[in-house]
């Protein structure tokens, strides 16, 4: 996976370090947390007190908050992000939020293409608006690697839309065409669900959700992080 070394992560990391506080306020105002929580709750995920969850590209923690609000029992959620500042903001928000058990959330800094976790570690992975910064095949392959066979990936990509295009310009990423999302996802996952948020929810203006289940074909996945 030599392409991973060529990913220009410094620019993306620095960008989010600069905008972390403003980005956090914007996400609080637009209701993403409640929308994600309602969707995750509707899935009736098979999470238990020993379950491990990865929020890959967690930013300031809005999706991690949504998971907590959904009411699932779990052992630990890893909030994983490239930006040191976003994780600093997230740590503070986790501690301040009375609805959140901060002891069950562990912020970790790093690149989503090189996850520092053993293969088949997580029962659930959630990723929102992150794989737009990386080659989609590499990102999905690495997320599949750390999922247990049969584990679920809640994949929330930016969809082609007017709002999506504005975000693409402002946040300096590239939207993956829907046909690519479906085609590449099916190399590593079964697509078991597809969800469109109600238009009254701001998250619907730029995001859809795919519920994916990891295929158990070990020959396509590395045994250790690259």
C-alpha cells in the first residue's frame, strides 16, 4: 500500500486544527448529533457491554455523541482523528456533557489510512465525511480490516448536491460519485441498508448513510496495519 505514504495529511491536519472551534459550533447548531442518534437507535445494533466501537475521523465528537445518545451499551468508543485540535475540543466536550460517559470514550490521533489497531478489533465502525480526503478503496479496505467478520460499518459520505459542492469547496475535499461508493463498498462489504435523512434535518442536505457488513474474505485484507 505504497500510496498511503503519498497522502498529503499535513495540509488537512493543519486546516482542521485551525477551524476546530468554529467547526464544533457549526455542528452543534445544525442538529447532526440528534439526527445520527435517531438513525443509530433505529438500527437496533447488536452492541453489548464488551463491544468496541471506532468513530473513524471523529472530528470534535459529534458522531460519537450521537452513538452515546442512541443508548447502546459498550465497553469503549475510540474517537479517532487526524487533527490534534479537534481531539482537544472533543475531550473537553466529552467531559462537560452530562449525557455522556467520558470514561467510555478514548480519543486517539492518527491517519485513517493507517489505523493503529489489530485486525478484527471492532464490533462497529462509524465514519462520517472523512473518506472524501483519501482514496476510497484504501479507506474502506482499512476500515474493513479492523472490523470483526460480520461487523457493521455505518458509512456517512458526502453526497453529490448543491450543499455538498459548497462543502467540497470550503473543506477542501472531493466527493466520491455514488456509483464508486457502491462499487468499492461491495469489494469488502455487503450493503445491508441505505438511509436518506428527512429533508427537514440539515444533515440531509449533504449526507446519506450506507449500512455495510464486513465480508469474511481474509485474502483481501492485511493482517496487520501498513
